[in-house]
C-alpha cells in the first residue's frame, strides 16, 4: 500500500470516529495541559488586539462581503487570476482532485530533476498528502516552519492550523531536536531551540533550488500571491530557489489588491494576536534577476466546487485559516486536533472535512460540537459554523437512514417511540417511573450515571448523566403546589 494512504491522522477515510479517537487524548493529561496553555496565550493576545479596533465588527462584515463576492463570481475571478499570472510570467495548472495535484507537482519536479524540495507551511499540501507521495517518488520534502520541523523530525502530526505543534512542549522539542540533529547538551531554552532549527535549515535554504508554498490569498486583479508568516522561513523559500511551486485551493482568491487591507488585518489578529504578521510576502510572476526564474501555481478543487453548490455550506469557503474558531472551542480544548482525523481540526474541520469528502467519510465530525456558538462569535469572516453543523448532521442522519432502511434505523424507531410517549401524558408518567426503577441499577452513590449498556453506551462514552430524582416536578406539584394554590385561593376569598 502506498504511503499516501498509510497516514490515518491525515486521511479521514482511515481515521476512527471522533468519539473513539478522542478517548486516548482525554486520558493524556500532559497533552491537554499543553493545548490549554497554548490556547490561553493566543486567546489573551487576540482579545487585547481586537479590543483596539473600534470598527472590528464592521471589518468582519467587510471581510465576509469580500469572500461572498468572490464565491458568487468564482469562475470569473479564477480566469482573471490565470490571465494576469500568465502575463506576468507564471504558469497556472488546474487540479480537479488530490491525485491530479500530486501528479502535476511531481511532473514539475521531474522536469527540474529535483530530488529534494524546501517547503513553507501549507495546509493544502497536507490535505493532499503531498509529502509521503513525494517520498515514495524519491523526493525528500524539507519543512522550514519551526512547528513543522518539530513534527517532521519527531514523526508527529499537526494538531492546529496556525500552530501545528501546539500540543508539544519545549522539553519535548528539545528531545526531538537532540535526537534528530545529533546535538548533545541542547538546552530547552526557546532561543537555543530556535538557533538549532536555524542552523539545521541554513544549508537547505542555500542549496535546494526548488520550493513549494501555499498561499494565504491569490489576487485576481494582479495575478499575485500573498503569504504571511512569523519566522522569515517563507521569505527565504520565496526568494532563493530557482523554481517556486504554489499550491492553493480555489477559494483563496480575492478580487482586488485593495481587499488585502481588510483581510490581512483580520488574519493577523485572529490567528496569532498580532497587528500585522512579521513577514508579509507578495509576488507576481517572475522578474529577471530577482527571485525564482520559474513560477507555477496549482489551483486545487478537491471537493470545493461541490461545497460551492450548496447555499448554506458555501460560507465554509470563506475560511482564511486563522484558527480562531478552534482556539475558543471547548471541545477542541479538551481533545486537541488529532481526534479530528484530518489536517483541518476544530470547528472548521468539523464542517470542512466531511464536505471535502462529500460525506463519504468523517460523518462523526459534525457531531463533535456542543453548538455553543463561540466559533461563530470569533470568526473574522462570519462563518455560521453552528448552522452548518446542524445542516450536516441532518444530512448524515438522512444518509444513515437510507443506508440502514427507514424502519430498521434505531434513531428513527427511537424518535417514533418518543413521539408516541410524549403525546400521551399517562404514557409519559409511566415511562418516568419505569426509567427511575431501571436506571437505579446504574446510578452510583454520587448520584451520577457513568456508564450505560447497549445504545446508551454511546451517550455515556463521552458524558455522565445525573441520576433521575426520586420525585418528578409533577409529583411534587400534586403534593405541595396544588395544596398551596388552594390555600392561597381560600385566603384571598376570605380577605375579600
């Protein structure tokens, strides 16, 4: 089997359902501490800088409007981008799916006779599992982002969109670097770790002539590409190599260069809690004697067109990959990113991954949410994630019902029984009494139900239940409420 399909963390087709994948994470106390600490730091910085902007809500509205305009006219803007990029000396390739995108990139690298490439962090390349594919083809991909180096050398998987190694603390980083780089007596001081990574990468920057990048934005008006990052590795990859390959989803287009004024403000504050990213690189085509001599852009669909066709789900494609939604999500805080079984974790992953897979895989992800709405409140482009989650849940349920058969589907039968019981008061009261007797066996001394058998096990697998009270409200009312009402009525009559 190819290595491309041997990575269950990055392949929703192989990943276990979310509740199953989340269990080992919930038991990993150190990992949960690492995630919580990192999220708290990012959240505090973001809140401080967002508070500076008195027009923050207006900027959110403007950013959402820019993305909606783009999506409503996406074919025209993509064609405009291709025309302007080609005129500037670039070459644009169209990839319908992951397999075609991998093939295009490999063909370019074969033409360059490349046996290794340097990379800027790109979620899109992880989405199509490019690294293991290239490795199978004999081409070594060197990540240059600090977090990606940690994961690559430690043979780990990303758990966050902006900070992929968020779940790893500096002591663990020191162990990875000391082992992989052969450095003795390496300190866990952040400066020492950064210096070790810098020394490790310097030779790659100076000797590897081919680079692969993602794109934060593609500008239709100019045919240009924008990449933002915090370490300077992106700037090195964009200027030193002879050949540059940019892999980007078709939704990364913005219509005008002026739109970047809004989008860059929103991205920096939402992603890392900064007013502006330290390095914002923009380039268009090729310029003789300055930067890469050959420039390729691979525009990836890979399921995005099917998302675009759905009115409610279309807003998913507004996403600018800032990760604000996962930083505020109570579910992500407890489980981290690996439980989502995709390169896109958190609330955005819960809606994006199933749609990219056309609901063939990852059906458990839309249910990995409390629907608290915190993700919608912080999203800089106003993606109504709870609304999409509910819509996807309905589609998953309909899909399961069609597969299982209407009258053999446990959920359908359960809802029919519940409808019958709730429509008749005497049945409802009888069900309460029977449940109180039946659940008494499973109620612990602390008054909680921690485990149920059969179908109930799915519920208690991820949550505890309060045991049923000895007396319902109706029973209490019959004994005390009616009596008090009658007594107050008599007193009112006597007073008159």
